[in-house]
């Protein structure tokens, strides 16, 4: 075999925008359907809607659907047009940049808070047993994060006094946001919207898993504990998916801070796979919701029954 020819063919396929387009396109449809299906049932089923353990999940799902419909869909269009942004306008580029950084990092920070809050809901649930306590320990932190992250990225992306040099031959119009030229802002965002939340997610969930496993052996109220254990594993499954790609990205960022640069191609591939964590997110959520999962199985059962072949009577005339 001509090895150099093989490598050339491999590079052509690897660099082909069509390949990257299909790696996103085959998943986006089922992902959007699952997002809509889940959110509909979260709002339609009262017990799910009112369960405070579901509120972070609902917000993350809404943000994930936004990211999928705008950021990932725009990336598919970019690859379909052979690496050309469309529409080619500064207004669109600003909006794409706001979604790409703002929504994704908001999900990260919310999951960090949700990982800490899960300890409260499982092991200190008395802190949320009154309306006042729920406002203090549940609603205020969640709304503060959403308000802070929205204002932060709105001000810096749209109003920071700098000039973005848009390049329509690159995804997200070829910029990381000119506000990152301010070193203080760049490092603040890297640490407080990226590395620290990712470390917090990891540590809080490892601690939660250990506490759940240890507490399981001594729990007296088995029925109540089953409910709290379900709360714990609901978020653990989401976080496991999220960390599978985003923790390596944070590790690459941390290595770059000490002068160790990971090969650019590796970083780009891991970053690209970050799209898939968002698209797979609703399926992981669905697996942890038996109330909704039963409805899915019911739908498939009805569909299977409707398309099952009819039994024909034998023809005895011959």
C-alpha cells in the first residue's frame, strides 16, 4: 500500500467540511425532538414542574435547546457551504458569538451550582422545606447566575469598546470576542466561567457519589432515601456526560497557563465533540426520568401495535 497516498486520502477526508457537517446533522434532528418532548412533559406534568430538583435541569434543557437550534445549526450551515458563514453580517456574528460563549458557559456555571445544591436537596433537605428557605437557597442563586451571565456576555459581546475583525471563512465568524484582548477579562472568564466551575462540578459530584454510597448503608427510611438517591443520580448522569468532553478542554486550558501547549488539531477535535455533549444531553435526562420514559415506551408500544402485520385467514377455496 502506498502509505503517502493513504495519508493524503485520510487528510482529505479529515479536512472535508462534508464529514464535519454530517457528524452534526445526523444527531441534531433527534436531539431537538427529544429536547422538545422533555420540556413539554416537564411543563405539562405538575409534579415534575414543581419539583425543585428539576428546576436546574429544566433551565439547562432550555439553554441546550437554544444552543442546538442556533449555534450547532449555524455550524452545520457553515460546513454545508464549505466553510462559509451564512448570513454574512456583523449582526449575525455578534449573536452567534453571544450564544457560543454566553449560553455554553452559563450551562457550565449552572451545573456547578446544581452540583452543590444537590448536596442540600439530598442531605440537608430541611433547608428547602419552607417557601422562604426555597427562595433563599434555591431560587435566588439560580436567578442570580442567569441574570449575571446574561448581563456579562451582553455587555462584553455587544457593547465593549473594541472592534471585532469578522472572518466569514471561519466558524463563529473567526473571532473569540475582541473583549478577550483585555487580559484581566480574559483570565477572569477563563477561571470563573471555565476552569473553577469545571473543577467544582467534578469535586462536588465525586463527593456526592461517595456520600450516597456511604449513606445507603445506614439509611433508616428506605422509601424517602430512594427518592433522594434518585435526585442524586439524576444530576450525576448529566454531569458525567458534560465532563466527558469539557473536562479535557479545561485541562488543555490549564496546561496552556503553565506553558504546555496541546496540539491544535487535538484541541479542535475535542472542542468539536463539545457540540455532541449538548445534543446528547436530553437523552441522558430522559433516561433518568422514569415518569417520562414510561410515556416513550407507551408511544413505541402503540406504534408497534399499529404497524404489526395483520393475521390473514388461510384461503380454503383451493
